[in-house]
């Protein structure tokens, strides 16, 4: 009945998560003064870290306030999205005042619910850090991240304040001086609305020195924020008291204390790292920047003399201990232009840490890349993606390798939006404009692949149901014998065992049909695969609507 009413509602909605656990969430904004910074702060204007955590939770004793998909302040966010999608300032301002169904979209999570006790051997939950793409936010991938949490994963998604979101805000930290009672009084009097806005920063997709400098400035902020996100996880697991500037503070402070000794974040390589598009590029740059910290020994290497580091944590930083060749990395629609820069060429030529000779088993088994069909057909970016995933990115044609290759897939009839909430919420629009099919299934396939690599890595996550594995009909009642199955091996197989789930050769010369070394479209704007700013192709949309 609930599902039927949801389909009848005019408000776009999310399907239920399919894992065995309920999903809770907490929204955080923490003064950076309370977090040790592994690397120098790139912008003093950004003096807080904002993020959302999704986690397996207990059923609350009373109904919680719904979590709105459009964050507060909603009017400003909706107006910013309108401008981001091409509306002029006047239209966007008008659009933000008009009541819209978007305001009422809720995420199917339980606000500030108690964290569930982990059934794992260590009594700790596995953790994933997720970086959003252009036009994204901490809320924009809620179905993907909530689905992972429903299978027993704690996921933390920072808001990047680098000008890649349509708009973002930094709260006033003047009262966050460690006195929690003052902070709660500050919220009760409504002063939590004091914010500084960071608007979207529009940069060309055509390579130039100006574009390279602009993207590098954004990456400096993004990598710094990922480092701080790691510090937040450590603080939460240690039970440290943090000033959360997001009201209310009483409930979430009590909930945060329950994360003490419950997160698997201390063992080297225990945290998994993921991102979409620019967020995938940020994840690649972060992993390499930490793992390949420059030293005197690198001075004779090619391109080192012109290398400009975007993130250099100190040798004693805990993040240096965390990033290892065994760290699991999942990259969704990796956008390579921000990585392919002259000033960071030295780092570009380095392979992902999993190929390091110091790895227990060198190779790409813990490196997963999932494309949309649109990005698979964007051949220039595909070639660069394969180089990033290869044991030697410096080679234009990597050829066959003796090392195990990475896992590389794409779901058919999918677009760049399909890995975010937009594909699920606005399925009718993406189907009409981008020819997308089965958006919910596309996200399920992404989740299945990520979970299965985590299982193979030895991380204890919830089982994928036989319904999700499409071994029983969606409406067929489950029996004890069919309820779950150990593992989901088919999702990582390359023989076409799953309908529309396409395995891609990881070798750079195996593109098919095109000239082997042609990269003429590598640096074009991704307008054939995505809408402008990695969200919409405005011209195509205007022609079809």
C-alpha cells in the first residue's frame, strides 16, 4: 500500500532501500579548528567541514522529523539549481520563490537514529568516504549511499565548498568555542542562519592554463576536505566531543557518542574511498597524493621538476598510514580532464596504489570503475580512464598486463545522471531526454558491484537479496531458503551473466572501431554524455522539450 501511494503522489520520491538494515542519518558542520589538518588550509574562508553520514540504525522509539532532499535554506538551493541549469538570474530568483514539489522530497532515512550494533567480528562497521561531482552535494547521492548503508556500511559524504556545487554555505563559527551550552542557546535563538554563501564557479571544459589553474584550485580544497573527513571519522570513533553547527545539537550529540568504538577506521587500508565524476577524479588525486608524497628521491624522475602538489600531508599524519595498496577504491563515471594537467603530470604518471610492489597482491582486484553508457561512448575520456586504471598511466597504449586488471563495467541505457539521485527522482525526464531505462535497477547494479568487491576484500557487509540478484521476481515472497545467498559473484563476472551489465576490457588499446591512439575528443566538454556542468546538455534539452 505504501508503494502504491508513493507512486500516486505528485511529489517525486525514492524507492525503499533493499538491504537488511534500516538507515539513519546525521548532518554535520564542524569548525575546522577542532580538526587536525594533515595539510595546510587552502582557503581561510572555508572554516567548517559539512558532511552527511548514512549508517545502519535501530528503529527509533518515536517518529523523527523527515529529512528533506533539498537542504536548508531551500529557497536559495532551488534558485541556485535553476541558475546552474541555465536560467538567468531573474528567472532563477522567481523560480526560488514559487512553491515547488521539490521542497517536499524526503530521503527515506531516520534522522539522528541510534547506530545499530555491528554484527561483524570486530563489532565495527565498514566505512566508505564518498566525494560528489559537479552540481552535486552531500544529499545528491542519497539513494546510492543509503543503499550501501542498508547493507551494513557507514558512508560519509562531505559537501565540497570549492564552487563545484550549485551553491554551498559556511556557517558562522563565532560561538563554536567548545561551550556546547552556548551553541545550543545560539540555535534556540535562531542564529544558526548566519551563513556565507559559496556560489557555483563556472569553468570551461576546454583545456587551457586558466582552466587547469581553476580546477587545481578546486582540487586543493576537495583533497583538504577529504583529509578532514578522515579526521572526523577518527574523532567520532574516539568519542571526541565535536561542535556541530547544524541544529538541533542535543539529539545528534547523543547519537554521535554512540559511534565510539563502532567504526572500522584505524587499521591501514580499512576505509573504502569512492566518488562520482569530479568526485571520482578527486578520489584518484587524493589516493595518489597521499601515497606518493614527493621527496628528494623523486628529483630525477620525469616531470618532477614542474610538479605542483595539490595536497601534501605530513609524513606523521594518520592519513598516510590509512592509504595503502589494499585500500578499496570505486570510481563512478570518472571525469579525467581535471587529472590530465601539466602541473600534476608527475602524479598522473603514477599508478593507483593497488599496483605498488609493496602490495600484498599487486593488481587491480580492489579497484572498481563503473561507467554510464554515455561515458563509455565518450571515447576520449574512456581512453584516459583506462590509463588511470592501468599499471602504467604514462603509456598511451598500456597493452596487456601480467597483473590482475581492475574491474570495469557499465549498465546499458544509462546516463551520467543515473548514478545520482536525479536519475531516480526524475526518471520520466531522463528517459525522454537522455534515453535512460530502468534507473532504479542501474543504481542496484552499482550497489551490488561495490558490495561484492568489499566482500572479496574481506569486509563484512550485508548479503544481497535474491530479489536484488534477480533470482526471484520482485513481488515474489522470500522463503528462508531463498532469502539470501553468500556473495554475488555474477556481478563481477565478465561473461554477460547479468542482463545489460557490460564488462569492459581495461586495456587502453581495446576501444573498438576507433583509431588506437586517437584522443581527439578526450578534452571536449562532456555535453554528449551529460548536461552542461556535468548535469545537462542545455541545447539538446531545449530541442526536445
